[in-house]
């Protein structure tokens, strides 16, 4: 399976396409992603770069985490 992640898509779209993305994001510090309802509300308009800026998480760290899991990053 060719794994890729498009940072212009909403978190909701990404997690719907591939549930593993939610697990990786949780490991990176996006703990709210696992709370019931959060993905269906804030996740519908939140992108990973927006969330990273809000939480103060480096995009380089996020890109490294996804690359280490075999993801090709699309921006």
C-alpha cells in the first residue's frame, strides 16, 4: 500500500481515509484527537499545520514522524 499524507486536507478527512494517522497524531501530542466528538467537530476544519501552530508542535517533527512510518508527505 502506498501511504501518503496531504497536509492541506482536514484532520477528519485524513483520519477517515487512514485511521493510523490519528494514532500517529496522538503520539505527537494531539491528545484531543481521541476524544469522542473532537474529530467530528474541530477535525472537520482543522488541518495538521493549523493544529501544530496552535499546540506549538514543530512541523519538522510531524513530518519526521510520518516519514518514519512510511508516509510520503504532500503539502
